[in-house]
C-alpha cells in the first residue's frame, strides 16, 4: 500500500511562487526584481520568460496567477495604465484564495494608479530590499508549515 503524503510533504513539493506583473518596456527592471525575489527563496513567473511560443497567453497567465501566493506589480509610467497589468491585478484580486498584491512604484506618483489597487500600500523601488526581507520571512514560514 502506498504511503500518503502529509501536508508538509505536499507543501514542500509546491513552491512559494511570486507572479511578476510588468510592462514589456520594463523587462530589465522586472528581471532584477525577480533575481532578488528568487534569492529570498521564492520562485517567480514572468510572462516574457516563462510563456513558450504557441501557448495560450491569457490561459497561462490565469494558471500562473492561481499558483502564486503573491503578485508584484511594477508600476512605471509605461505600465500604470496598461490593460494587461490591470487585468493581471484584477485576476489576482478576484481569486477565491487570498493573494498578496505588492505595488512597486518606479517614477510614478499615486495619482495615475488604478482605483482598484490605490488602497494598497505601495513600496518605492528604492525600498524594494525591505520587501525582499519580508518575503524571505513569509517563504520560511510557508516551508515550516
């Protein structure tokens, strides 16, 4: 008879994933942020890197948001009003399971931020290292459960 896996074994197989929402024009910043997030012990999903040619883009994005525990939204002048970024945030917000939505602001004020996420405490890009410290703690707690 096969031994059933306990909750700890199932969780170990399921990584702590962070979805990176960004505009294509900000790819280089998104890459740097993902590197820091991965150093904190999480895995990242970035559409420009992780969706293969021929894949159904909206379906892959939906699937990866559903697998993610957090979504980092890189808000820049290029992304703040992009429909894809707003759609990704809406998909995360609408999930039945709670997902942490983190706003990272880079050269953008609060005024153009979509109303749906204006109530979230935004983090200036210069303070991203503090987010990484907090994320590393959440990843450790997740793995310890």
